[in-house]
C-alpha cells in the first residue's frame, strides 16, 4: 500500500444503545473496498497522536476509526502528557469497565461494517491503556489481527475489577502482536513472560516484541519516552501483521 495516498477524515458518532460515542474516522480516497481497523486511545483521549496514528493506518489502505473510550466519563476529553494530564487520564481509566469497553469497540466494528467501502475483515491496535483494551478487544470474534502496545496490568487486572484480562486469552481467535519496552517500570518482564506463556498455552497465533532500553510510550513521538528505533521497528511489524491478516486474508 502507498503511504502517501490521499485521505478523507471526519468526526463521526457511533451508537452503542443510547450512548453516542465520538470517533475520528480516516479512510483512503477511492471505492475500495478496504479492511477496517479500530484504533484504541491512550489514557489521554483521541488526541493529536491518536488522530495521527489513525491517519497513518488509513494511508496504508485501511478504513481506521478511533472511538472515544472515555465517552461515559468525560465526553470530548483529550489532553497532552504532563504529570497533571497523566493523573486525570488515570482517574478516568479507573472508572471504565471491561464490558462497557467491549461494547463500545463492538459498536465501532458495527459502524465500520456499515460503510459501503469496507471489506468484512477487521483488526485493532491500541496504546497504553488502549493496549490493554486491545487485548480485551482481541476476544471479539470479528477481530482477526490485534496490535497491543505496552498495555499495563493485562496480567494483573481488568477494567472495573474481576479476573485479570490475561485469563481471557483462550477467547482470542485471531492473531495478536504485543509490543513491550523492557525499561517500562509499569510492565515488569515477568508479566510479559506470563502473557506470552498464556498465548502459547492456548495456542493463540502471536508474536511478542521486547525492546531493550525502550520505556512506556515508546511509540508516541509526543512523549519524552519516544524511542524512534523501537517505534520504527514496531510500525513495520504492525504493517506486516495487518497486510498478512487483513489485506491478503480476503
């Protein structure tokens, strides 16, 4: 796919029952059809970085949509990366629930499937808290490829309480790539090893990427922890995953 293709972008509403969820939509110009990708935000909302990632994915030949997963807690919320921003983003994160998040992601999937230029093959990608939510979203039967970036607490918690998200690994039917920085204090290496062990145990198609010296948020070029080498390598792996499982698998 051409990374310099022309795009159309829009801010749309996704309906999940009575809840109207704000979302950022980006798609290639042309009739398609194109595979779909759900982009799941960090704790900072659907901000400039997430909109940029959504457009980067669209430039690769996908219809990409980033739903606001804090719609219930803080409609319209987006922020930067100061310590104060982190505190408020975490506060909203702690108010989320796994079932509601999965319902919102399914609503985004249903929205994509309603578009005339979509292929019925779908993936997701998420960062930070969105990396955790992407692991959850991988349990949805229509998700065929998932890229989970530095999702903290997958091995120890789930949004809203209950058994850790990793205990749902057997529900993953598609392929999952997970990306971790080995200098990320929020995700100890032992937790990465546990996630990998569960993926192997349940025979989930997967790859785990461990980047030495990379910290939490290494993919985000707006953050001080940005690691261009790790980010570039991870992006190539994501493109390969989506190309193999979404573009060619139709």
